[in-house]
């Protein structure tokens, strides 16, 4: 299945939110100082249809800022949906494919609620990955977005996902296979039918997508989410920060790996990713570590 199916009915993302109405077209929109005096609706009211507008103040603004920061979109917790808070929300909306208007309404909060369930905090990811805080922060937005896309919503799914990606990417540090890829030359099962395909389509991304056929299929399934990139024509894009976790979630969904994670069949997940049990001790060690960190809360 395509992991893009979750957003088929969503409005198209745009970087331009609603514009203030000028005097020539209607009443002047309230200025920042006037808007700041407005009390923000609660999160429950927003889920029911209210909207947290720019400049509003209240507990829900603080809660929004806290949630965004946990997802990797850092913003100070000021209690007012200020410029920094709006910018962080727009980044979140763009990453999660909802309209980038800087307002928290029912559609965005529904996505935010699921995103919180399908995520790890910076502290958790730092412990699990072994990265320092700065390096972990660079990866966190893309990782959490991919967990949302693949519905990685339980401790068992998270531990399995993080362990497998951690092994494939050498601890979230290497997103292109170190080997030349010549071993894949002529592998028709991977779609490598042309001379040079082995090296051209070697493993890339957080889960090391390999072979011309997978690069082509990922491009077809992900479509607009790749921003016009054709991975078959531009395979080197597979290890870029905006792509490497996207293709990991695509691969995970395509092979229905949550089903095996839920059943505790970790070695089956490994086989579906690797084709065998290469790196089994490291994968299992990473899984045990991730479970320990996540179960600690």
C-alpha cells in the first residue's frame, strides 16, 4: 500500500496562510496587540471546531508549543501563539502535509494528536541512538514524521522501527551504503537490469532502500511528497534529510511490518528488510535498548 493514502482527502499544503484584509477590501484585521488580548480556546474546544489564532494567549498556546518542541519543532513556551510559535506550527504543517496557515484548527490538531502518539522525544532518541543531542535534534523531525506516516504508535512498534533503522544506518549516522553496490549488479529481483544499476541503486536512506525497482516504486507511491524528485532518475537523493526517513516509512508500510512488530516477530521484520538475518545481534541489542528506554517513559 502507498503510505500517502492517509492524506488523500487533506487540503493541499501551501506556504501562504490567509492574508490580512486591507482597508480597500474590508475591515482592517486586528493588530498584534489587539489579538494578544484574546483568550485562546482550549484544546478540547479546538478539536470541536474552534481555532487558535495568531496572538491568542492561554494554556492551549503553551500546550501547543510544548508538543511542537517535543516533535522537534523548537519554540519557546510563552503561552502566547506568537511569531515563533506560528513559524514552528507552519513547519509542522508542511512536514505533516496540512495547510500551512499557522493556525491550530480541528484538522491540524487531529494530525498533531496522532503525531504525539507516533513519536519519540529528543531525550529518548538520544539515549536510543547514542547520538549527541545536537546530532539527534537534526534527525528528530524527519524521524517522527516517518513514524506518523507508518503509524508507529506503540512501544513495540517504536522499538522495532528504531532498532531496524538504527542498524541499517549505523546508528543514524550513515545513510548511504558504504559498499560500492557492485554486489547488486545484475540482480533482476531488485530490478537491476541495466549495466551499472548495482552501484547506481545501492542502499540509501534510513532503511537502505536498494535496487532500481524499489527506487521506481517509491517514486510512484510517494508522488508529490517527494517534491517532484524522481528517485529512479536521481538515486543520490535517497540519502538526503528530506527523503531518507520518507522512504523508510514507505518501505515499512509496503511490507506491512507493523503486523510482525505487533506479533513480536522481530526476526521476521529483519528478514523482510534484509532478506536474511545479517546483523542480528546488533539489531536485537538495539531493540532491547529501545524497549528499555521507551518503557521507562
